[in-house]
C-alpha cells in the first residue's frame, strides 16, 4: 500500500462504498434459469426487458447504475481528531501535524518517501521546509481530488 493510500484509508475513503458495491453485485447476480419449454426469442433483446418478479432481481439498467462519488468530510474528521488529541496539532498548516493526527509515521524519511511518491520537484527535496510546504499543499489537493472536502483557502 502506498503512503498516500494509507492517508486516504485513515480518512475513511472507500470503506463505505466497497461493501454496498459488493452486496449490490450479489443482488443482481443472475440465477440459473429453471428448466422450461423452449421459447422462440427475438434476435434482439433490449436491456430494459423485464425480468420475472419471482427472480428477485432489479429491473433494467437502473439496477447497475453507478453511484456518484460521495464526499468524505475530511475537515470534520481531522477537527475531531485534533480536539481529542492533547497535543496542539495544526493539520491546516503542517504536514507533520497532519500525519501525526492520522497516526502515521511523520519522520523526515517518511515525508521524503511521501514527497517522492507524489512527485515533489527535485529542487525542493533538498530543503526540508520547502519540501514540507509543497507536500502539505499536494496532500490536501490529492485528498480533495479523491472526494475530500478541503476548504478552498487551504488549496491555494
């Protein structure tokens, strides 16, 4: 698992969507057809064709319609973690504090690993302060790109 994937996992991305997707797939799984008389079928069957009610299967394309990506309330999660933490951690400005709130490794080596994974420019990697500033902004941008509600002022 990549370092950034660990961040998303700690924030709860993908956890709730995975279970319903699995159960929805099971709900629309075709049942074996009972033995019946051969019936002449048309050469073309539209997807919207009704399925027998006793098959307990949803009908038509609506049964497999994709769900919209749900937004993860990152701000509420991080603020809740910050309130519960006795240390005064400011995740809004510090990558170290953000990683500590998520109970992830925040050492210099861990941050360099994350910066490398996210494509930090080489000229910033040699300056810890510049790398950390870039890394904090990039992590927040990537969280927002994955459906997290990051305030606009933190993304600029």
